[in-house]
C-alpha cells in the first residue's frame, strides 16, 4: 500500500504533500481531490483528469467527465455517452451508454434505451436494461426500481425480494435500508422485514446507515442507537449523537458535547462547545473560540489555538485553517506544512 498524500493549496493552486510535509506534486492545478485507489482527480484548463500517485496525468484521451478508479476501471463521458477507461487511459469499454455507475464485484449499472441494467467488464449486459433505477451489488443483491417500486435482484437478474418499497438502498452486510413515507426500516437478505419503516429519515444522521454495528435513530425528538436486529442498544435520550468511530461516539447534553462508549457509558463528560469524531487516537474539540485536540481519555493532547476550522486526523495528519490559510499538523501538534505562517 502506497503512503498517503495530502491535498495542499498555495497561491490559489493545488497539489499534494507526504506525511513529512514534503511537496510530492507541486501546486499547479485548479483543484484536486484526495487519492482513491492510487489515483486522484485533478482539474486543469477547466477539465477534470485522473493523475496517478507519481503525478502523471492520464492524457491519452480527453473526456467531458472522468470518475473514480474502481476495480481498475473509471467511468468517462464523451459528449452525452458513457464508457470506461483503464489505469493507462485506454478506452476499454466504448462510450455507448446513457449513464453508468462504478464497478463493484465486477458488475456496474448501465443505462441504455432509457432503462438500467448491469454490465460486465467487457461492456456486455449480463442483466438486460429493464429497470427505472438501479444500485450497485453488495452481498449478492442489488436494489432496483420497477414500476415505481424498489426490490432486490441477484446477479442473474432474478427477483429475490419483490419490488414493494418506495425506496431501498445497498445491502450493509445482511440487511438493507427500506423507506416509506420518509421513515426507514430494515429488510434481511432473506426478504424478512426486520424493522418496518418507523424511524424518521434525517439525511446524514438518522438514515439507516450502520457504523461499527449500530445505527442512529430518532424517537420523540431524542437520539439513540439500534443494532441490525432492531434492539435498542442505547436509549434515545440525547439531543444529538454522532456515529461510532473506534468505539466512541459524540453526544450532546444541555448544549455541551462529550463522548460515550457502545454500552452507553459516559467516557468523556460533555464540556465542549463542539466536538468531532476520534481518529488516530485524537479528536478535535472547541472550547469557546479555541480549537484543540484531546486523546481518548479527554486529556489535552494538542493545546488550544485560535483556529477557524479543523478536521479529524487522517493517516497521521490533520488539516487546520486560520484566516483562510491552510496548514497540516501531526499528532504531536507540530506544523509540517503551511500555506502561510499561522
């Protein structure tokens, strides 16, 4: 696995540094995105292109749109049709589709003749285009829409769960989230409805997404957690909660933020005005107008600074900002790169 690289900005241009703050890709692009599967999308001359880990652009073909590299292929758009390129920018599946998705499990969604089906890596339909909408396969099943309702098919195109839901999403392990009237529930891959749609759908918060085996639910204006068996693991008594990361979740009580464990025990008392998730053993927290980082016991690991914004640590570095200037710090609090003196 290649060492991580981090997005930087200098004089309005973007590039990348390594963990030590050494510039690996000089700031020269209009914008860049984080690396994904050893490639990053970069914008130059108002065009988005793929760049490999060594800073080389894939220039053999120029497209209107280039997607992320997934399973060795990236979706591309030329005029109003879609196909795929490989890691050397060879057009391996010709632009011929009205729309496509990323490959997952060697299959991708593709739209042709106004309907969605699934293609293999040769560009051949293995499930003919017949659906109004389709999601990627996971755990052997894919959510698809037919005659206005969502259900699930297997990789042969056979209905395994009949289309009866207003909306359905990709399986997370053995369960998938289903929606009715802006409420969500859970269906097992066997077709058994484990949780009838009953929890209020709040996008990005209470939406049936599980993290470390638990999902946030809202009941009577309070938040708690359930497991995939619909057992309430943490009672809904909190004003706000965040997903679990590394065994800890943010919660708020009387407008202050703290952290709890997966067995609902208080781990760090609510004393912060704002709090982020833990990563690399540290979490960014705000006290009045100062940001600092605490360790998993709540002790100060990186002293307070008058910063405008911070992000969670990722692979050993954290992005911080002051007066619209960027910098990165390591887990010791040392500045390893700065756009301008902070």
